[in-house]
């Protein structure tokens, strides 16, 4: 494995992506909407309207949460406890849906796009081995999604601490469960999803077909990842750690199979679908 060639493939794709404003501008807007704008409206409204009947009712619904989750909720007022629960538990889809959506969109077009742009022949005859090409494409697909998580998660953390922190006695976010989700649960699902999407991108004949097929792959994984993220945030014992380990194992197996599936003939568009 020549890591310099892997880096060259990834860097080339990322440079092309950086110049594609029609892609990253909507993706940046998507991240801003889910990580900043909507949470700011919800949390700002919840902490600013005071102890009214709506907040009281919302606070009583917290009793339906699992005991492990209720024990984690901080705050001495109904609005404080409600805002804490909303910030920590109910915004879990943000950290799952956004990076998977962005990375899947990149990965779906990364190989079939080479053929459509006419650069597949150049890549097929390059000194890079097929597994180096595959790994470079994988890194280029994961990077935008996880970069969005880093930037968006930082902004969301500041927002939560500034709006909810005064209600619960100080800065508290990110919690240990959130770190577990970001560092342990999300990465294997990203890798597993993209390993499948890249294989689809190598087999189909157009970017539109790749995006449609990748949607069928990513939707179930998003649902599974979301359920696991919720379990992590609710503090479901060792189960999320074990399931995260299983996801890592499946991701590694899928990546190994992906290394073997990419052929130079597919870059030229002469292999059968």
C-alpha cells in the first residue's frame, strides 16, 4: 500500500469538490440548518418563555424517558430540565443524518463520475493500485461528512452551553454519551455505508443511478445508526459499545471486500454491471 498515492487520489477529489459550489453550498446550508438554526430556535424559545403551562407539560413527559436517561437530566426548573433533555437526547439525528447524507452524496459520484468526466481512463492507467484508488476515494468521501460533524458539533456545543448552560448550573456539553456516539458509534456506520456506496458507484452507468442506489443503502443504515445513537445517549449500559464493535467489524469486512471489487475495467466503463 503506497500511502502517497492514496493521498494523491483523495487530495485530487477533495480539490474538485472544493471547486463545486453547487455541491458544498447546499451542504453547508444543510449543516447550518440542523446544527445551528433549528436548535437555536428550539432551545432559545424553550429557555426564554419561562415557566408556563407548555413547559410544565413538556417537563412531565420526561417521566416517560428510561430511568438511566432521567438520572442524567440536570436543572432545577421545568424549563431547564426540558431544555437539557432536548439538547442532549432529542437532537441525536443531527449527528447521524447530516454526515451520512453528505458523505453518501460524495461517494455515489466518486467513481462513476470519473467515467462521466472522461478521467476514468487516466485513473485506470495510473500507477496507483485499485485498492489505493478505492481507499483514496473512501477518504475523500468520508472527509466532507466528518468535517461537517466537527464544525457543526462545535457550533452546536457552544449554542447548547450558552443557551441551556445558565439553566443547569454551567457548561455541560458535550456529555460523555455524546463523545461515545461521535467517536465510536458514528465512524463505523460511515465507513460501512461508504464501502457499499463506492462499490455501487463502480457498477452503475450514471451518477443519477448511483445516487438512487445509494439512497436505498444509506436509509436503512441511517435508521440503524440513529437507533444506536439514541441508545448511547440514553445510557444503555454496555450494549452500544458492543454494537459499535460489531459495526466496526462489519465495516472492516465490507472495506476488504470493497478493495477486491474495484477493477480497472470498471473505471473504463467496459465491465458488466
